[in-house]
C-alpha cells in the first residue's frame, strides 16, 4: 500500500514549464527510478513518455484540486475513486503493450473528468461559453496590405494560405519581404485579418489585438508600435503551441499543402507560460498552430481566450477516443488558468 501511494505522489508532481522533446523530464526524479516502467520512461530518447507522464500528473493534480473545492455532495467518494483508479493505472503499467497508448488513454479519461468538474465549478461561465458566438461586430476587418497590423496577422505564425507558404511572403523575422509586396496585395481570400482593442490579459490596459483566420488555423497576436509583440503574444498561447493530442501528428496532413507536423509535447493544464524567448523556433514550412483556432470571449467584465481544436475533426468520431475540443482560459498578467474544457 505504501509503495503504491508513493508512486501516485511521484507521478502527480506538478510541472513548472513545458519541455521540448530534447529537454523532457517526467514528474519524478530519474536518478531515483527503480521500477522497469520508470526506467523505460527515463530512457525514452524521444521525450514523449516523459512529457506524457508529467502531463498526466498535472491533470491528476488539477483534478484533485478542483474536486476538493467543488460542491458535489459525493466529492469525498469521487476523490477516493480517483485515487483508486490512479493506483490501478500505475500498478498495471508493466502489463500494457504500449506505454504511450496507455498514457494517452488515461490522459483522455482524466481530461473528461476534469471538464465535468470545471463545468460544475464554473457553471455559468461554461454554459455561456457553449452558447457563445464570435463577436464579429467588435472586430474591424483589414484590407490586404504590406503594413501592420495586416502584415503582423499574415506573418506572425507561419503558413496559413492554401496556395502559398510562409517563406514566400515573410522573412524569418516575420516581416513582409520586399519582393513579395505586390503578391500580397493580389491575394484573394485567406488569410482574413481583423483588429480590435481589448484588455486581453485583464490588467486594466487595452491591447492592440490581431486575429488572423486562414486555411489552417486562427491566430491571435498583440502588436505595439507597428511590430509584433512576441513576448506578450506568447502569453496568449502559453503551452498550446506544443499541444497535439493522441496520434495527431499522423492526421493533420492537408490537401494541397505540406503541414503534416505537430510538436511532440503536450499542453499542460497549468498553462504556465513556456518561457521561450521571442517565438519558438520552427520550420517556416510547417505552421505551429495547424488546426487550432482562437477567439476572444467577454463574460462579466473579464476577457477569456477560447481555443477550438480541430485536429480530431473527421478523424476520430468515437467520443471515447478524443480529447475535449474546446478550452476556455482566463489570462491575468502572467497567470493563465483553464476554466472550462469540453
């Protein structure tokens, strides 16, 4: 009993920052790894198992925290059931065929449980989010231009046009190429760029926000003095830039384009800012945000970030195999908190 309980505590230690595959760390100290499963996780050179372990630990920790402050009449039984199911998961890890599949299935189950508890703890907000429609009347559409903020919406996050890729129009510094100016003015349709003034991080100061809607994703960016404010924009995304979910990297290949790529790390429920200087490094041919769409939602005097994950559309119809597709975040300063997921 003591040994199993210690394993649960080890596997549920919260993380501080998301890790890239080369920097991945599990939720326990690999120097103290004893079981065969722990050693396999620590020796996984891809970093996937280590990030999965840490991701699962974060969800488990947040779920326990949300359950403890919930008003469920049977919350003590729910906490007990959660503990027992986590014990059973860890105990059976040495019997599974694929550790990665086992972790992904467990993470999906925990996310669904977390979504239900968040729904209860933030009932009014989550119900509003489900019914919320885009506030299109509050956004000003911008005509194609080589100047900010249109150029920021075009260049901020890589390829987002069906018949043209990022490096055709933008430099690695995310500025319009001189030789591409005429082509940009002739663009038809995507991407559609909008701007709006809104206090996105709820600090009392209005931000200049750009919304870019293209073939492959919808992206938000903050700009100041005519330039992309990369550090401020990173706060919007936190660790969503790394989110891919189970087997997504095999399922995001799109017709007439090349983005068959998604990062091999997971978005942590704590949504701490990743601490990446400027924007993450990426191959400009592959958009970081493929099949992720973002929006802004206002509710009772605060502004929320809504993430819609389309990476499972048409691929996984079975409800039991998919991650929740929608997440609602509250950003206050550097703190980013998950409020709803469904």
